C-alpha cells in the first residue's frame, strides 16, 4: 500500500488579502500537484506579518508532506 502524498499552499501578501492582486499561483500549483499524484489539502492566505507567516508555516508543515509558499 503506497503512502498518500499531500501538500499545502501558503500564499503570503497583504496585496492578495486586499484584492489589489489576484492570485494565479494556486491554480498552477494545484494542477501540477494533481498531475503528479500529490493531493492538495489546504490553501491558506496570510498577510505580511512575520508572526502570522511563521505560525502558518509551522502549522502547515506539520500536517502535509509538502508545503509550497508564494
């Protein structure tokens, strides 16, 4: 029985949260993960606050095989 490989994506940026910038990375990463058999389980968006970024990274890396940040 093979191990299920999982991933999370952390999108960082106040500009994403404000709506000034539309994220294009989530769809690209999700498509690529699916194509190679990685199950994308969570996407999280945080602003440009160091404490929030560190907390999100630690939470996601503990849960998933891979963590992608943009």
